[in-house]
């Protein structure tokens, strides 16, 4: 029997599956612990779904537990087996309590009947409950597509939850969808569930957009410094804006600067964060280049979510994790939803460190979420009407370390000068420092923010459709050339499909978890296609 099986991300071994250890650095034991956690979380979800069916309420604490469990198993979020198993224990305890509230306990799936807190029994069961337990490859493919979409949605949902925004409908959906992946369903029924997942994804991203903008204001066009200052600093990475807010508050007046990294760059454009004078610039690039960058930074790093690259001993002790993130041997800062976290330890640590070593200097421009772009709408519409802008290219998604991803830099550079790139997510690091210029004052790279801010791109597309009096967004001069890496990109993709967007190009490879038949369904119904070479794609899109 193989030691593990995981094919949830774009870098999966041989584009088929990681079976000995993850390309991401996830060990077989951790992979097994994550599989078991997902299995009992599905069991808990079967119980909560039945409770709702019986008209009984499910608490926010249970909803948050489900989301955090899912989030902790996303690629590069949590490598700490102890932390994963602690979640499993809590989940089984909660499940044991909720099961008793059911009026009808008949025919619950095995996962929902699991009650043992004995870890040896968990380990004995683990080889039989993972991805490959579903033998039919099409059913397996669709079930996993739903689970990965729900994992991405859970991450977005959790970011809204920490800002005390909840959507019971989204939570109820995530749990029902997880429960339904354990039921006997036809391919057609599962395709329906995939689209429902996309619809819930739109709601989840809207919830997070509202949570972020109502608390921190609307992102605005901002020139972001790429160089460093002379004080010691803390580097914040990941996606959790609430963590950043607490850190900025607690570092104020301490002589410690706060820098953004990776997916935290978009925080630079929120009015609520810009007011802090010790909020320094952005340091480094996308998640995968963190080893060299974290080494050079010299001070402590706070990882609020994925993407963690397993740290070498040289900086393991200054890589702090919080929330769903975790790495064994790296300090973890506790604090649940709604709680004030105590960052005094990491701040004290920063004071003992040298100022960051400069990697680059100069600036970049960010902050083009929907509110900012729509305030320029007249200018944009005019530029399209005059022919100054011929096409928009959505290049949202993720970056990754595979060599083939240089395609995105080359593609951005090869684009005709009358095109505008709409981006979100860490994919932008392939071209956001290229100085691609502007069209009549509109930058050619409009960065809406984090991967979840792809929602902004949807709002922008809908506004353009209305401005031009079109029936659907598919009639716009808009190309989708999306890069994916992990499960948040999957929920973004499913959200776009649920909104009727067609002909999305996905790269640098199609997901390994899509079986040939499921790929066929996506090609026939939605025109999904893999990207080609830069030359082929230029010809395809612009000939
Ligand atoms: Fe990137 Fe990582 Fe934001 Fe992901 S830093 S890859 S899709 O976590 O979520 O874009
Ligand atoms: Fe492999 Fe990706 Fe799974 Fe890591 S998350 S084990 S790289 S498929």
C-alpha cells in the first residue's frame, strides 16, 4: 500500500499524485492526519446537516470548527501533526455531543458514527478513508472538486468570521456539500453540486469583501515602497487582515516596523492600515521565493495563513504561525475568532534583530479593487470606445515554483500595448514589477488584491457589461488566462463558472484530480482549456 495520496494542488508529483511525501514538504504522517481530520469533519457535517433538517440550530462555534479544519488542510497551511490531531480530537468530541441531539440517528455514514478518541484506532482506519477510497475515478474526481472548492471557501469564510461576519447559508452549504460527498450520487448530481459550490463561493467572497471594506475602507490606488527602512521589522505574510490590524496596533510606538509579504501586499491599499506610520513597504515576492527572502529579512515573520515553505533551521524559530497555519518547531500564536491575540513575544523578538536587508527598491502601484476601478469607470469606458483599450486579460490566481510559470511573465510582456491586465492573488508577482506602463493614465496592470478579491474582478466585469449594454460578460473584450496552485483558486474558478463565464484558460497544467471524463464535461459545457505556449496563445487571443 502506498504511504499517502494527495493530488489537491498544481505541483502534485508527476501531475498525478504525491504518494511518498508531498512536493510541498508534507510528510506521509501529516497527510494521513489531514485525511482523517477531513473524514471526521465530513462526519460532523453529516450530523449538522441532519440537525438543520430537524429544525435544530447549529452554533457558530461548530461552523467555525468545520471551516478551520478545512483551512488547516489546504496546501502549505499546516504541517504540524500534533495541531491537526488536536483538531481531530475536538471534532470527534463535538460530534459525539451533537449526535445525541439528533432525533433520528438511523443510517448515518460511518464517519458520522465515529466516536473513538483513541489515536491508534484513528491510524488503523486512516489508510481506508482517503481520496482513493472512492474507486470510480469520475466520482472521485467530482467529489474532490467539491471538497477542494469547499476548502477554498472555508478559508475565505474564516477571514470574514474573524471580522465577526458570518453567513449561516454559506456554512450550511459547506457542511451539506461535505456530507453529500459521502453519499451515492450520479455524475450529473455531482456536477450540480460542483456548480452549487461555485454559487456559494460567490456568496463567500461577497461576504469577505463586505467584511474587509466595511472595517478597513475601500482599497485605493497606492504607491507601495519595495525598499526597506532602518528599524527592526516584522514581516507579515498570508491573507488574514485582522491579524495584521492587531499587529499594527500592538507595534505602534515600539520602534518596530511592519512589512507585508506575498498575499499581504494588498493590505497596503486599505485606508485603515495606511494611517500607521510604522507600516513600511512590501518585502519580496510570491510565497515560493520565501526561503531566500525570509533569510534576508533577518527579523521575525508572521505567517497568518498559507503558503508556508518548510523553513530551514536557520530561521525556523523566527517564523511564527497563527490561525490555521502551523509548523512543528515554529512558535504558534494562539487566539480564536473574536479574541485579541497577544503579539508581545514576536515584537520583543523583533527588537533583538537587525533591520531587514534590502532586496530591491523602487515602487509598484496597487489598490485596484472594485471601488477604485469603478470610480475610474468613465475613463475606462471612454478608452474602450476610443480604441485605446482593445482587450482586458484576467490573469488572476496563484504563483508557484514550477519553471513553466515563466509563461505568465512572457505572456504579460508579449501582450499588445492596448491591453489591460486585471489581476488578483499571488499570480501577479510574475508581472507586477515589469513596468508595463499605462494607457491614458490607467495602469496596464490593475491589481484588485488577494485571490479572494477576484470577486472585485467579477464586479468590474459586470459593471463593464452594463456600461456597454451587453447581455452577458462573455460578450466583453475579456480573456481569462488564470494560473492556479491551490484550493482557493479552485473556489474562484467554480465561482466564475457558476456566474456563466465561459472559455477560461487554466494553467500551467490542468488539475490532476480532473479525470478525463470530468475534463470533457468542463470543456464541452464551459469551454475550459489549458494554456498553450505564449506564441500559440497570442495567436489564439489576438490574431
Ligand atoms: Fe497565493 Fe498561497 Fe492567495 Fe493561495 S499565497 S497560493 S490560491 O495561498 O491563496 O494566492
Ligand atoms: Fe502534493 Fe500538493 Fe498535496 Fe502537497 S498539497 S502533498 S504538493 S498534492
